[in-house]
């Protein structure tokens, strides 16, 4: 933390395999890259993204070669007999400027989706999680990559955004190239 009108020094250590992974952004929404190309990370999910509402019939896979341009993507698979849920990956962005204009861009591709696929955006503050609640659907069925673009003004008093994928139904959907820029 750095109080106003003061300075701090931040040390980053390079090429130390036992050190923590260096973040690909600092928490300020002014130009968040979000790791929305799903390229960086270790383990089951890209850095900064969390899975929700998964089980044996609602699966999330970090597919490192299925993206729009051959890189990483998130693949959500829901079995034909599965109950609808909000299976998703999500990412929280702090440091929002209320009243500022933002643009969300993201891409989705689908195979045999029966239901809804796309992205969502929530804006909130402590104690009130969904001052803004917007689902950006791209459709159902089978289709190649489709882009969603949502321009909006951050509501008064918001302090964070949560962006995430949507597959409410069955089938397979891929998600890639998510960004939120002022």
C-alpha cells in the first residue's frame, strides 16, 4: 500500500524458480489485461481465474491450445443430462473508478450448446455485490468464435468488477481474449 503523495519501492526477483509467480498485472482497472488470453499460470486454471459450480457433469478445462489464435482458452463441458447451473470461471478486478467509461471485449465458441453461452459482468462494493449485473449472451447451438462488446459507465460507489464465462445449459463452449479497458 502506498498512501497519497508518498513513494514506495517494489522489488521484483527474476529467475528464481522457488519464488512466487510474478503477477501479470497490479490491481488497478486502468488497463487490466486480466490474463484474459488464458496463457499464464500453473496447475488447473490460468492465474487470477477461479472455477465455480463444477462437478462431474459440469467441467472446466484450461485448454492451452484451443484459443482463437492457437493459444490458451477455457473450455466448459456440461453433460447432456446435467441440471442447468452457472458453471463458470471468474476473475475479480479491484480499483474501479466510479463514473468512468469501460469496455468489455471477449470471445466465445460453441459446440451443441443447448441453453445460453457467453460472458457476464458484475460491479459491486462491499455489502452489495451486484450493483450492475449484465449477462452478454452469444447464443446456443454450434458456432465459431463470436465477439461480445459491452460499453458501460461504472455505477457510483462501485469498487470492483467480477467478469466470467457463462454456459447455462449443456454442450461445450470455449472462451478466450477477455479484456476490460477504460
